[in-house]
């Protein structure tokens, strides 16, 4: 049902462009498939009277992500960050709920939260396998945006702990996110005196010309249009990241009196 609704919505959103209808159809089909998979899994688990075990967790992830990539990826990684400091905080859960409501709608958020609960209730999440799978399935720009989203969860309680930074760093490395890009996102949430330079992927020793060049490269690489095919909340995150890049550049320009 949703593939046709979103196809029509995409057609009008893109002002009659056929690509909008195609994107809407694909996203709607993902939602329809996800509903079917979750419904079948719940019925099977209830009929067998069993719960998911740790050794079945990656298989659980694969079964769902094979038909519905994004929500299962998000819930697996979200759980890893929420568990990083040994306690799951209400502020973190509220952040994820708000994201899901914005991204998929309240009628679907509850299903995604059930998936999140499976990962939260498990032992160690098989991050290496999951991140390798995500690396294979997604574009580099999407993986950077995933890191941005995960930092948002970590910062939901007002600060990012050392244990959360450690898990975020591991996830970024396993997904193939370059260290300089990880540091760029990190310094949008975890700032010090050199954060503006780190956001642009350079050091405080960079020349004025190197600063300008770095800004141009980052502005092109992380323009929100790079994730235009993703959902509204992804685009919101991309715009926030792009704004942070611009703010960092403006701060450096002001401090150095650059024109």
C-alpha cells in the first residue's frame, strides 16, 4: 500500500519528476516489506514460545536487513551506543523515538523499537559483522551520516562519555569511515580549542589557503544533496552537519581576519 502512496507523494514532491515517483515507490516498498517481516517474526516467536538468543542476533539482523536495510541498521548501531556506558538512559531512548517518529511515522516506530529492544536485551552485539554488512550496502556519505546520528544519541544526555567515544570510533573504523571524517563529526559534538579546524579536517597549523581549500572540499563532499534519497531526518542531520562546517569556517575566518 505505502509504495503507491509514497510513489504519488514523491512525484508531487519532485514537481512531477519521474525520479521522485521511483524513490517514493522504493521507500514505500521497504516499509511494506518491513511490516510483513516483523509480523511474521512475531507470530513465529509467539508460536514457538521462545526469545531470540545472542548467537541468533546477527542472523536476526541479516533476515531483516535483507529486505529492509535502514531501520535494522539504525537499531543495531543505536543499541550499541546506548549500551556503551553500561546504562540505557531515558534521554537516549527519547532521542531514538523522536528520530523514528520523524523518519518513519509513529505507526511504524513501535515496530522499530521492538527491533531495538532485541539488540538491547542481547549480550555483546556483533558489531564487526554488522558494520561490514553496512559498509558493503551503503555509500560513504551515508555511513558518515550514520556516525552523525549516533553521536546525537551519545550527546542526548548532554555529554559524550569516553566509553561512547570508544564505541563510536570502533564503529566508524569498521564501517570504513576515514579517521579525518570521524574527527570532523566528533568535533561537532565533543569540542575543544581546535574543534573548528578538526571539523574541516585540518590542524591549527594550516595556512589560510589550506583553510579555504579544506572548506571548499568539505562543503562539496558533505552537501545535503548527497543524501537527498534518504528520509527527512537523514536530510535534517546532513543539513546540520553542513551548517557546522560553515560555522567552523566562519569562526576561523573571524579569528584570522580572513576575507
